[in-house]
C-alpha cells in the first residue's frame, strides 16, 4: 500500500478513535477525569456527579473540607471539554465575587493547566474577568462565566444568557438569596440543562435550607449530604492506587484530628459542630434569637377572635425594590397578616393603610419610621378624611434608645425581646399557616454589643448574607407594641401637638 494511503488510513483511524473516546467521555465523566486530568473522585463526590448527570436539580449540603468546590470545578471543566461550544454554557455564582474568583476559577485554571501539561489541550482561554471563552471568527463564544449581581438586579441580569444546555453552579449556596435560585431556574430551561447547589448548611431560613426542609421544594431536587465521617480520612476508602497520590489527596480533606478538636472545642450538640462536621442544618444556630420552643408555642396557640377588642395594626414600610409593605393586626394577642403590597408610592400606601384601619376600627396603627415609614406617617396626617379617623398613629423608631441600654442596644432590640417574652408566656397566637413569618423568625439572629446588650442583626446585614428581609416579622412585632403609659418615662410616647386632631393623634417614641 502506498505510503500516503497508509498515512490517510492512520489519520482516519485516529479520528475515529478520538470521536469514540469523546462519546465515551460525554457519558462518563469519571473516565474523562482519570484520562485527561489524572484525578479521581471519592465515592461521595462520584455520587454528586452521578446525581448531576441524572437529575435537573441537585443540592448538596456538606461539612467543611469535603472537596465540594473542587468537584464543581471538575464538572465545569468536563463540560467545557466534551460539550458543543455553541450549545453549552456554564454559569457560576456564589455569595461573593471573591469566592468565584479565588476558589472556583482558581480550580478551573489549575485543571486547564493540568490538562495542557498532560497533552490534553482544552479549548478556549480563561480570562481575568471570570470567564472561559473560545475565540472564533464571529467573536468570542462564552463557555463559562462567573457572576454575582447585586441583590436588586439578580433575575434581570441573568436574562438572555441561556444556551441549549445551560448549567448553573451555585457554590456556598447557603449564603445566596432566593432570587439567585429564581434566576437559575429562569435560564436552566433546556432539557439538557442542570442546576447544582452546594454548600455548608450554616443558615436556617434561607432558600438552600428550604430546599432540604420544605416537602414541596424537596420533591423537585435530588438531595445529598456529605458528613466529615463520609470522607476517606475516616472510611479509609482507597481512591488512588499509588500510596503517594492517596496521601496527597487525603491531605486536602478534613482530617480526623480537626474533627476531634472541634468535638472538644464546640461540643457535639453545638450548632457549629452539626453544620461544619456533620453537614446538617443545626436545630438552632448559636446566635438564633427565637428558640424553636418559643416559635412553636406561638404557632400552636389558639385564641378566639374577639371583635369587641379594638385591634392594633403594625406596618413595616418597604425600603428597597425587593421589600414589601406588610400590615399585621393584633387583636387581644391574636396576630394575623392583613395585607402586603409593593410598588405603591407613599400616598397610595397611606390610603391603603387608612382604609384597613377604618374598616377594622383600629385603636392605633404602629408604623416603623426609621426610613421611608416617616413619609407614610406624614401622608396619613395629610389625607383629606384623616380628621374622621377612628385610630391613633404610633411612630416607632427602632434606632432610638431603649429603656435599659445595658440590656438592649436600641428600641428595636427591646421590641424584639418583648415579643419573644410574650411568646414564651403564651400571650400571642400566631397563624399556623403563616410560613413567611415562621421562616423569618427561624432565621433572625442577634449578637451582644461590647457592653453586653442585645443587638439584632440588621436588615442590611441579613440581605448581604443571603437571608430575606424580615418584613413580616417587623410588622407583627409592631402590632404588639403597647402604648399604655403613665407619665413621660423612657419608653413612653409623647404627643406632637401640631398634628393632634379631634379623633386622632400622631405619637412618637420618647426614647
């Protein structure tokens, strides 16, 4: 056979082998990982990968040091290596850009470099702008990009970024807001698309927590847990045949010594041990404000609704685009949601509250004035029919001082603690079906100031950590604040004479 024919034949055989191997790799990521990167997954990592292949939604709660971010980067690298560029897109998000850049994309760079040195060149280039691109005649094709948009812009910022097969990876998912999961669902619409949410189970009340605890959400997800005790450092699972490779692999995982130290330092019943070692959501975080027993007491109570009692209303006014105006009623300790709404100006909000208060013959409407709520109070006082109001207005500013600064940093902490005491005493009946209020109570945290007084976690801090604003909780608490006073003592209210009318008054906290 002529030499040139032998060359053509050899080339054709090599191409067939390459295509056959690519088809194998597209359905067997473990084979690809071993051949291309020279790496292996331990059994729990392989379990995650298998779930990712078979399910459109996979969620994994994991202890510390279990290689969860590494397996995310391995999957992304495999998708880039075996997918069709024009049909394939990986989106990576995490609570911070630093997490995306210094963890996920750092792993991706290592993987690409490893493949290149082994002669298994991967397509495209990884940029410093958190993207993996493939240059072509018509410009760069995005294969992977990392994004952490602002909380007010999450869903809209993901629009238009999908491809036929869109893979969304949510790392440290316990710190991501609900809108990030909504955005993931909005782009992962193709039959071959996938969502993988993975992280430590640190925070209750988050969307990540709800995926594991809400039966309606859980049924749509393939759920997995990795405890430190599932690691090869404990199970003695042989992952690599060579002793040196096995030793290097184990050194990257949580060690037996670390777990033993945390058992002594934290205690096996502590929230941190359950989360960081067992990979389980704690019953209550160390800084959880409302204990589960107190929450249960409020939601299990049943009071008769007595129309003879004039109720107190509590209004929490929306400050940001994702927040809602929330109105609660408290009639003799029976606390219920009346209404919630968004995208109304202050005048329309005032009219809506006024209508509810008149219809319910409210005694007083307590309004949070720390922010735009003050504008609603002013708008109420200027309504044409306000002179006929049957109710009074209580202007509550949580940033003002408390009756005892050594116990409560400010009025907000005092109101929260009073609400908790009312629950503990069996003085409040919360609506068992009010899941939003329940979740906000579960996720509410606090800390102690330098002088030892209680300080509630602010709404801004909660947003940054991926927890939704406690609008319902604040409104419910406002509805329980009493204005029965006897003299101008700290914690009392005083009338602002210029707004006093025949039927109503505007009052502000004295502290």
